[in-house]
C-alpha cells in the first residue's frame, strides 16, 4: 500500500479527504494527518509517507514551504498540492520547485484518484495489489454481447442468474472505448491497466434505481450494463457521469475515450445494443458521449461475430482460420460500402478493431509484444507508409498468424516459474541501484502487468516489496556483522543515496540503521 499523509488546517476538509475515497481499493492508505506545515514536518520522520497531499494556505509553514522541505529532505516522497481558484501563481511556482501535481478546488474525487495513481509507479503498484474485481466479467455477461440469447434459451433464467431474482423494466448499455491509436506498446499496456481503475470509478459514480454490471470486451473496452427497476428511469437517465469521466480522463491522463449509450428493452436485445454502440463509436470517433437511445438507424456493420471468432482462433491456435475470418469480414465491408448511402465505417477502423483484439490478447496472455514481433515494434509503425487497404488487411492476417506461431513454438511459462525466475533475478541483481521491474520483465520475456500479478499471486507480496526485503535483509546483516561504513552498506545493497537508504531502512525495521548498529 502507498502511504498518504494529508495536511490541512481545516478539520472539516481533513474529514472530507479521509472519507471521500475508498483509499484501500486504489492501493493507498492514509497513514497520518497534520494540521499545518510544521506539524507535517514533525510527522515525516515518523511515518515516511509515499505521498503528501497538502493545502497551500496554512499557518506556521505554508504548503509551498512544506513542499520545498520535503522535496529536499525526502526526495522519494511525492507532493500533491490542493489549491484554490485564486492560488494559480502558487501552483505554478510549486511545479517549478518539484511538486508532482496540483488539484484545484472544487474537484471531483476521480480527479484526485487519477492524479495520485499517476505519481511514480503508483499505477503499477496498485495493479500488483490487485483491485477487487467488482467489474470482472463472467462467461454469462460476455456471452450476452457476443453470442446473444437464442430462441431456445430461457431469457428470464439467464437474467436472474446475472442480476438476481426478478426482472427489470429494461436495460441501458454503455460502451466506454479507448482510442487505441497509441504509438508504443507500453502505452497500450498502460491503457489496459488504467481501464480497470476507470471502470471502478464509474461503478462508484453511477447511481441508479436498479443493478449495474461492468466488464471488459475482447478489445478491452468497458461495458456498463444497467438494469432499471422502472421504465421511466431509462429515458430520464442523463448520463452526466459519463461526460464527467470523458473530461476527467482526458484532462488527467491525456486519453481520448468515447461512451456510447444504447437501449435494450429485454435481455435478448443486449447484443443488438452492444452492436449499435460499437458501430456508432467506430463511425463518429472519440472524445464524445453518444446517446443512441432514440437512434433508429441500424448499425452500419457488425464485426461482433468476427471478433468472437478471432479471439477463439487465438485461444485454440487456429492460424489457418484467421485468414478466413478477416477476409470474410473484409468482403462484408466492401458489400456494405456499396449498399451504404450515409457515413460508413472505414477500412482502417475495422482493421484497428482487429489489431486491438490481438494486442489485448497478447498482453492478457502475459507475452511481450516485442518478443513476438521484434524490438521497437508498434502496429502504427508497422502500417505506416503508402500501402493499399488490401495490403493492410494482409498485414493484419500476418500479425495474427505470427502471434499464434509464437505460442505454438513456445512452452507457456507457468505463473510459479515466472515468479521463481523473477525472485532469482532480484537476488542476483539487487545490488544494482538502477534495477527496475522493466529489467525483470525484459529478462523473462513477459509484460510487466502479467509479471506483477503472477509474482503477487505466488509470493503473496509485490515485486517492489520483495526487492526492498532482499535489500533490507542484506543491509541488516552487513550492519550487525561487519564494521562497514553506512555509505558503503547503502551502496552494497543498491542505494546511491545514504539518506534515502536510512529512510527506507527505518520504514522497514522501525529503527534507524545507526541505532541498530549500536544494539
């Protein structure tokens, strides 16, 4: 858990910060509170927080003065300022002295969450801790959007299994889709990590008279399925929460997203609602809230069946079928274009959708995209240049087949093997002060998200915690059993800064290294 100190001279605001967020759910805990800058400095040595969240205007020592002292004496602690509308000059000065970010009152709690998760490796650490998968998909939910309900199936029984007893008055389906036009694979993996937290924020933000289910589709888009108890609430739902999230994600993370909202009268209509939502986003682009409740026009083209089949082909390693699926989808697009009078889905949008499925599958499987396609690979660079749409289509087929071929020629690493290999690598390299989780993932040929999750699952601690454990145990041995200087001990266990080493040591053992050496 990342430890947070909150600092404000107004008790009511301290109380608000303490209770406005489920801190643990996002990988944070409030370790202490301070009522002014002087009080905060006194508590720094005792609590050694990872993040200090502080107001600017306070007695004795204001937020800027406090920030300067923390940045100088505790360089590993991140500082986020909370400012008022009339304090922009202070905020600008704060950025110059090294404050990580600032939040302007009044703010949405989602802004604060994203601001904190952006700091250093907080998003990675939070993924390691693993959120409770409140929005985790079930086979039944995924089946609703891809396979639908056949005439022979009991729709009421399926509805009760997913939502509980009884039946609602109708459904709204929201589809939150990320603009996957990213220029490197680390950004793609980063977006996948953010998706979970954004889904959780949406789940916390949405309030309806009914039930809500959130899950991911095969392209890592977030599906928000809402069953309403009253029919009139379906039309009166404004969707302000969706427009807020679009703006907050854009401002805080720089990601463009769209959310399309579609209506389904019965559970059997949910597949059509999903089809309409995904088609609308592909035609109208990103950065928008698309309300389709009164949209009567049918989807321009449905790639749902093809996406489902492509995903199964990857899972079953059916490389020959991939070409058949993409060529068939390509033919449908051509026919649709000939029959279509209005705006249609571009060739590149369909290919982008297929690539999104492929990259999502690779990252979720734990494989390294670069190890499959070569160093520096990105889909955007791969498709650059003046090539025809048909050549692009053939390249997509090649990428799918290459991914399947890679897995056929490679024995899948079990999670235990990955965790043990990471453990061994850390034990052999902990003296390197530049050691990062990126180094470990590259050595083991797995992506960082998979590595973090597998290590936490097998070892019951995060990678960062294990690196610290190995370093601190060796430091303790050197301090108690040798006469080496503290600066040399720090260097021996991977720290280039002795004061930072002392802070970490005290945080780990509850006693300073100098005090331990005198015991």
